[in-house]
C-alpha cells in the first residue's frame, strides 16, 4: 500500500509539472495540455514542404557551392539561390518534427506561421517578377522547366497553407495549460533584438528592394532581394513568435529549425566567401544575425532538456 501511494504521488507530481518521464528515467517530450489539437492538414502541409525542400533546397545549395547560378530566375551571383536553398534545407528537420512530435497548435505555430510567410512571400515575389523567370525569358530547357515547377508548386503549397491554417483556426479551442519551460529573463532582450533585425531587413527588402538591396553585401537583382526579404521576414516572425510564446516547450520544432538553418547558411557563405564584401557593415551584421540563430536554437534546446530532466526525489 505504501509503495502504491508513493507511485501515485510521483505520477501526480509529474502531471502537475506536465513533464512525462520515460521508462529509462529520462525526460520525454512535454505532454500536450489544452489548446487547439493539431489538425492533419497542418501536419500534412509541414511534411509536404519538408519533402519538397530537401531535394530542391539541396540542389540549389549544391549548385551554388560550385559557383554556378541555378534557380527559377537569372541571378547575378550564385550566392542568392544558394542561400535560399540552404534555408529550405535547414528548416526541413523542424518541419518533420512538426509532423512527428507536435500534438497541439501551440507547439507548432512558431514554425508553421513563418512557413506560411515564406510560401506566400516567395509566390508573390515570383508573380511580381514574372518577367525575370526563365519560363518568361526563355533559355535552356532545364531552367525553364525548373521555373515552371517552382511557380506551380509554390502556388499549390500556398493554397494548401491557407486552407490548413483556416481549418486549424476553426478547430475548437481549450485553455492552454501552464508553461513547461518559460524563457529565462536574460534571453528576452537578445531575442527581441535578433527578431527585430531579421524582421526589419526582411520588410525593407520586400517593400523597397531598390533601396535595401544596397545593404546586401553581394550582387543581387530585384527578385533576389525580395526573395531574401521573404526568408528574412519569416525568420523574424519565428524568433519574435518564440518570444511571445515565452515557453521553450511550445517551440520545440522551431528550436530544431533555427540551428539547422544557421548551419546550412554558414556552409554556403563559407564556400562562396569570395562573393561577399566582408569589409562592409552589412556583412558583419549578417554574421551576427546568423550566429544569433545558431545560439538561440542550441541554447534553447539545452535549456529545454534541463527543464525536462527528472528532478531528484527526496
């Protein structure tokens, strides 16, 4: 009887902290507590984008590493399509994590909402700069077909994203339980600065590419600047979204995507370092912003792991 009472007390304590413990004694992922259940549409959207991002992003990044230009439109420098491909490749693991780990909307929205920003942003940029696409300008068969597939796939994914988000929005909601791992106070100012930096440069590149393109430390044209702006805007939304959530347990998927994106971007920049004006202020700012993504993601994972670790029982 005494052992049964102790077991029951342990279970109640774990449920109160919303932290499950596996059979091996290690902390598992936080349990879902309230909120909107994640709809199959969002999970399928994340999986579909991840499946597309791995080969397409890998192709764009790999070609860029060789110094050749390949993409849906002609770019003055291979670095831009390479970075776009690197961002696609780096976020794919986080999208797979949404489909396999997330059970509630509040566990996925810090990554799914930026995903919607990227999809809608890139599709809009492609339409606004349709005259730059190979399908409009002509050329060899491979880039023409790639630009056609780029436009078609982006359009389909945009429609799917809007439908999935609307479906998710109308799903019955329940009060969300207590936070599992609140953000430490010292991290909030840094996250605010990092998110605002990405959000600001992204908005500028999208709204006024002619002016803000001069702040990109390599050669870009109008569609390059706006495509980079769409990705920068999405990163800013993601970082500031994590700050608004104020809970590492709700940002697990984003914590996978942030360091992955930082690493893939760094690889492309290192291989194409000769194309970057490293003596300029924007280049130093870019390095700091990418380092901030890496630091935010890795430190977040460490803090989340520590918060979920089983506490010593007295």
